[in-house]
C-alpha cells in the first residue's frame, strides 16, 4: 500500500491491512530541516515541524506494530515543507527498491486522488507514481483516499459505474469499483486506530467538516481494481 502520509493507509485501506504479506510504504515521511514551522503543524498543536514529524512517525509505528502490519518509510518531504520538485520515476524506483521481491503476484495500491472538491497534491503525486508503475508492467490498483473522496451511505450500482468512469478518466480504462464493507469488529478497530493519530485526527476532521469521522467512511472502503492484471 502506497501511503502518501503517515495515516492515509489506516484511514483509507483498513480492509487491506490484514491481508498476508501487506507492507505499508509511506512516501512523504521525511523530516524537514531544523527550524521549519508551518501553518498546518501549528493548527495541529506543534510549531516545531521536526517535533511534529517525530510524533507522526511514532503514532504510525504504534498503530501498525499493534496490528502486526509491516511498514517502510521513505524520506521524501510532505508538500507543506520546502522541497524540490516531485520526481515521479525517482519515487517509483525508490518504492521498488524498498518493497523487496516484486513478482507477478505483487499488487501495489495507490490513492486515486479523485475528489471533485480538492485533491491533495501529495496524493496526486502518488497516484502518478502508481500510473508510472502501471506503465512499467506492474499490477497496480487504486483506493479512494479518505476524507477527500467521500463514500455514500448506500453505494448503489450507478454510483459504482460513475466511480469506474472517473477512475478511467484519471488512470485509463480497465478499472472496476469494488466496495468492501467492514464488519462490526473491523469498524471498531479502525475507529480506534484512526484516533491514535492524535496529532492529525482532530484537525483533519475539523478541516473536512467532520467527514473523516463520518460513519459511512468507517463502515466501508473502496478500491478500483485493475481488471487487466
């Protein structure tokens, strides 16, 4: 699972995390230079961005270790920090070098970044990394990134058709929308895990007008599966 930030995999892909052999690769997990401060980090309660990234890394490690999930962090910087332009092939190659043995059974999951309201630039970058891996013959599917992409309380067939068309416009033809319902236990575990990202949860939920904690987003998740793989 390609997670742009140190929470996206848990927020969006809980139903995938328990699958055998799953590895969460967080791309933008680098620590900025000493003295860096940003508005977002201040809103989240920490003016020192180095301290904030340390908190975020610990939160992520705590959640993933608690559930026995393997993880890797790459040193690229979050968009809010000063950094160079995004090197899509470079990031893709870094993912491949860290992912271990990649064979025909390996499936990469990247964020679709398909919101009609706002698409986080880091999520868009990782979508493009997914597309690059796809162009190199890798098996890549995409997930609806929460809270940017909202999941309806009752996703019917026409909704799934619309989402498949949107995925096709963003990625290419051959993607099938699959809605996965979480059972009561997984809903509880996901909600508990989400709240363990204490440095981010409250502010993200506020900024998204409560959509991060919206019931439909904890009851089910969406993946756009590559039908041609």
